[in-house]
C-alpha cells in the first residue's frame, strides 16, 4: 500500500493497493475537506465494499485497476505525481519457472509499460523524483540504481550486502543511498560516486538474531529510520542541521579533545570515532583529516579504538594521543605520520598524559598508576618506568606543575600529590573529607608485587624491573579488595572531573613585610602565605582549592554552577593565572577573576 497526497485540491490524491494475485488498484479522490474520509455523526467506522466502488456507488472515489500486472505477489507500490507514473514490484524466486526473464519492477505511464528485468525480482524500491532515478533492492543482495527512462540496464550496481535487501531509500539533498538487508546491516552509499560510505551493524547487537520479521519505516522529513519488532528503535540518518543553533557535525562520534596549537595557529580535534581533524580557526575550514588513528585486530577484523586523551609536546610540534585500549601514539600531524608507538597496559584506558619539557611523557589511566616514558633523544625506546600504585581506583584526571610536582585524582575522589623529580608521593587527600590526614600506603596488590620484585632482584638472572612488571595482566576490580573501603567506608564516592595547576603560583612560602602603628609604637611583622595552587572540580558542582606545598593542603571550596545536577568538566587559565575559565556539563562557560585567590596569611611579630 502507498499513498500519494497533494495539499492542493486541484490534483487528486491517490491510494495505491497491491494484492497477492499481482493486481494493482488505484483509488483517486479530491482531498478537499478530507474527501470521502469525512467523519459522520454517530458512526465510528465507515465500511466500504470494493464492488460498490467499482459500480460508482461512492462518487468520491475514482477507481482504476491493473489486472495481473505481476504474476506473483506485489511487494511494493508507489505513484509519482511528478511523473504521473505508477511503480509496482514483485519477487520472482522460482528461477526454474521464469528463468531470469521476470519483470521485477514495472513502471506504468498512461498506457505504456516499462519492464525493469531483475533476477529474482524486487523486494523494495525508492523513487527519487528530483533526480529521475529509482533505486531497487531484492533477494539477490544487489542494490541497483536506474534511470526511470532507461529500463533496459541499470546505471550502477552496488555490491556488499550478504543478505537480501529489505529496504532502500535515498536522500537526494545529501546524495546518499541507504540500504538495509535481511541480516539487519545498514549500508550508506554515495549516489554520485557509487561508493560505500559507512556500514552500520548495531542493529545486530540491539535485536536478537532469532527476530527476523521486522518492519522498517523511513520518515523523510525527520530523516529517521524506525525499526519495529519486539523493540522500537529509531536511527537518525544524516539529520538536518539547525543553522540557527549549530553549523553541523564534524565527527561521526562525540568529540573527546579540543586543542589549540600556538605554533601553527590551528585547532586539533580528536573524537571517539578515532578521527583526528586539523582546522583553520580563521576560515573554519578543515585542513587535514586522519581516520582510524588507533586500531586493533579482533578476529581478523580491524576495529577503530576511541581516542580519550591528547596533548601537544612542549614545543607544540608533535601531537600525542591516547586511546581506550591503553595505546599511545606521537604524531607529526601536519603530514599524518606516526613517529612513535607506546602503551601503558593492554585494555586500560588512557585518561590523561603530559609531556614534560625535554624529559619524559607521563601517562595515566585505568591502570591506577603513572607510567613514565623517556623522551630524551637516544633513550626514547627504553622500557617505561612505572610509578608506585598508591591509588585504589581509576585515575580520571591529572595535571603537572613544571619543575615541581604532579597531582592525580580518581573516580572515588582520591587525590595524591607527587614529586616530579623522583616520582614519590608526599600528600594524599579525600575530597569527601579533605581536612583529614590519610597515610600513604601501597595497596595490598602493589606490596605483593614489590616483595616479589625484591626477591627476583636478588637473583643474578633477573632484574628488579622485570619482576615489577610480572603479575599485571589485567585490571583488578574494585570490589575484590577489602582495603578499598579502608578510607571511605560505606559513603558514596564523589568523583573528580578535572584538576588544574596554577603554574605561576610557587610551591614555596611567599613572604612579605608590613608595619603596624599602635599608639605611636611601630611593630614590624613578617607575613607568609600558602598560595592556593590547585583547583579540583567535583561532580557535585563545587571546586576545591588546595596548596601543593607539603605544609599546605585543603583551603576552601566554592560552588561553580548555578543549576542542580551541573558540574564543571574542564578548566583552564590564562598564562598569568589572572582568570579562570570553566565549562560545565550543561553547556555554561564562566570566567572567574582569581588574582590573589586563595592565600592563607600567617603573622609573626618581630
């Protein structure tokens, strides 16, 4: 069944019907005031008998019949008001009977018929009236593109499906053809180049393999494909862009990292689609695109891995990227060449890493520790150094203070300050109780590994580093270790979303002098301050301020959002640390004036 409707009352609308015997019938009527479908008082249902329609007892309907248009059941019908033509298709699976000379689709224009001969017939088709083409798909797994006026031979044949085609549709404005096969695989094709653009296989995961009787409907205005079975699934197919809200999408998946390069004056974006795109910010044009940047082989198939972290080297000549499988790469992104490959631990997501000037690369992630890669010329391909594992949960974010220290934070709200030179921790805090002193102790697993490494180090045939790396074959779960509850008890953890070091605030105490006059006597006293140098953003919407001095610690906190449920996801400052820029989960950007914020002054009289 198909329906051709015109808003104008001058052209009759048409309801097209196809049956099991191969007959096609058309009911024409005037749509003015809903035509024959007007509601009658007291009648909830209007029944119409087909014989009465043929005899003219219902004058609003104008019937027309095409008897035995096909020899098999009609699978799809369509009437084009623009071309004033009827299209009808059928499947011819009995190859011995028809021997490949079956009219898979027939176009009827007035009294002329055009046969599109296709082996095994046509299950579905789509007519693009603006391009004067028709796209067909059938049990032979091929998608064919025809010129409606040249039925003898298709203009293109698209191959790649492994099952019969059950639905095809076209987006003429985007020059794209979509096809769905019996195995629930969706493919997107370029209409002009006749090349494959994308293969979408998530329906196989969402719908059970035993469920094959599915119904598909494509809404051309919303550009959504609805799949109906036991579940109702909506898939957006190149949705329309609201130019009043956005300029459109640049990545096929969410963007994970956005960086600005001051040396080349361009913007680099990395996404969960494993794409790296370089943009010219002054013209808004794309300069370079790198696809499938992080991949791995699974059962003989190359799978793209999401990019989760990225940064530039100190001179901003190279790009460093980290992926969800624990792999790291250094790129000369101006010519899309990989300079170096590294890895922290298999299948452990990289969440943050930094390149310290001329020394090392620090990578953190789900392995709960800091991995140090040598970045000195001549020693860059040595084994990485693993810092001690003091964290009890996955590291979500970290930051580096050049020449002084490193701060790492976890999903459970644990914060540890490290010495950059030695890689040793010196302070540990919990964001749920930041004023409480927490003793720095290795986890039980790390203590076991350390004891094992010492035993192996005493043997002449093994090294301590080799022993330290043994036993780390996977990511331990949080619930299997009782020492995880040692610090936080049964409280629900508060996760850390972002950390920020203020580079201009020193670790040492700052001193000053002041003179106080009391009754003509002058008292001289010295003032000292612990500068608030670290900002910690929590998922509750608060930002905590810490001093990374050994005698510093927690100072204060302030609410950085104005809506319930919002939180700060990213923070940055200008070079002189005068302003703090925050971006929230609800899309708000705020600017804070932080000069002389936060200093804790202590006085000593002389």
